[in-house]
C-alpha cells in the first residue's frame, strides 16, 4: 500500500490520504500528523515490548518516520525520525529512563535506525518530487490535448462555416446573374419599344405639321385671326414633338449602336463643328476661343461630334437675355485620359441640380425661356459612357459653368 501511495494509484486510499495531508495549507498540520504517527508507534511498541524485546526497539518508529515523510514531507519525516530515536532510547533501551553511553549492540541498533531512516526519508522525498513533476507533466499534457481538441473543433467549425459561405456566395452569384440577365432583357425590350414608338410617332407628327403648313399657306386669308393663331400653335407643337422624337430616337440608338473606336485628333473635329455653328455664333455676337493643343483620344467620331455639338449649343443658348456668350475650350491630360473642358459665362446651375441635368427629361427652365427637349445632356452622358469615359459639370449660379468629358488618350497621330 505504501508503494501504491508513492506510485499514485488512485484506486487505493493511502494515495488520497497522502495527497490530502501534503496539500494541507498549514505546516502545523503536517507536523501534527508526524507527531501522531510517532505516538502511535510508541503505543504499539509499548504494547508489544514483551514480545519485541530490547533488540527491536525501533521496529515501530522507523515506519512512523517513513509515513511522516510520505504524508508531510522531508522536515516532518526528519522530526519523526529524531523524536522516535529520543523516545526509543529513553523508554526502551536499557538502562531505561536515562541517556547514557551505550554498548556496541545498542550503538549498532541506533546507527541502523538513523541510516535506514535517513535513506528512507530521502528516497520518499525524492519519489514525491518525481511524482509531482510527473503530475505537472501530465497536467500540461492534458492541457495541450484539450487545446488541440479545441483548435480542431474551431477548425472544423471554420471549415463548415466556409463551406456554408461558399454555398451562399454561389447561390447569391447565381441569383444576381439571373436577375442581371432579366434586367438587361427588360431594358433592351424597353429601349426597343421606346425606339419604335418614337420612330412611329414621327410620321403622323410630320403629317400634322405639313397639313397645318398647307392650311396656313392656302387658306389663311379665309381664317379669322384666332384660327390662324391656333394653326400656328399646332405647327409649333408639331415641330417640338418632332425634335423630341428625334432626340428619343438618338438616345435609344446609342444603347445598341455599334461603336467604331479609333484614334481621333479632336482639334479638327471641334473646328468643323464651330464652322457649322458660325451663323448662330455671329447672330449672338458670341466669342469662342479654342486653346490648342488638344491631345488625340480613342473615341467614336460620330458620337464625339454629337457630344461637342450639344455642349456648344447649350453654351450658346443658356446666357442672360441680351448677353453675349463667351466660351473657352481646352484640354487637360489626366494620366492615361484626356479631359476636354467647355467653359461658358452663362446663367450657371445650382449645386442641387448638377447631378440631375444628365437625366432624361430633366429641365431646369421652361420651354419659352430656353427651348429644348431635356434629353440632350442625357444623350451626352450615354454616348461618353459607351466610349468608356466620364462626364461632369462644375458650376455656380450667375458665374457660368464648366462642362467636361474624359476619354482614353490615344497615341500621338
């Protein structure tokens, strides 16, 4: 059983008693246990002294010292060894009840007791230290195994979560692809409807305009002033509707029109557009300055001509009544892009409307003050974006505007 206690077999009670005693927080408790073991040994030897005789005095005290060392540690074991020596020498070795020099037999018995006791106590203490280290190692091993199991559990949970996220991502991508395809299909259908409606409207509009014109030319003398005014209004409305349907057709056509992107030198294109606007420029006493050089860009020449035409006609149109338009055109290199700027000194645009003016049918003024369809800048935005560029405006009310568009820079021509 002593061996079981030393080896730590939890199936035996001495092991638990030993662990309980050695873990007592008080040194006094361990010394008390050692003292009790010595007293028990004294009582046993006293009870059996007639049998044991004088030659086996320390037979009970030696186990008491070893048990004290086992339960209390090194110091209580040494104390029990010394106390056992004192009690055995004083009470049991002849002559009893006194400390006097002993003969060779008694001295040999004392030496055997001390040497055996010291070796036993030292061995037990050493075994206890080894046992504690083994317990610590086992505890660390259990902790490491627990950490490994916890990490394995976390890794399994992460793998499961990643698998779930991957499935959710694939499902989301599939739904997005389906809805994107459906949306593109719907937009294409709407564009086709818009294009065909606008195209089919032009014939009756032109018929109404032509008939009204014939009515005014051939029968105006037979009509009273009010009827002539009505006919003139019908003709003006037909002209506005024709302009609107033309712009709608152009806006719809930009959605599916095949582009021919080539390197284009913009300066001659702008000069050609300005030549076409020479009559309007002269009638409005406008001043237009083109600052060169303007780097070449990659674009569709037909679309870029419409973009420049729209910007320039707006710059000529949106000025204060009686004012003379002043327009400046130049280009800036923006990394791999070229930004073409058109600045005027017109009426300007309030900040809250600067993002809206590029939408369809977004008009900031009534048709009588500044006539138009409200689609021109939407055509500009769509055309520039089809060419892979950007468009924008910077403006202040009463201080003019700077419209710009960016396109990819082309190699020098």
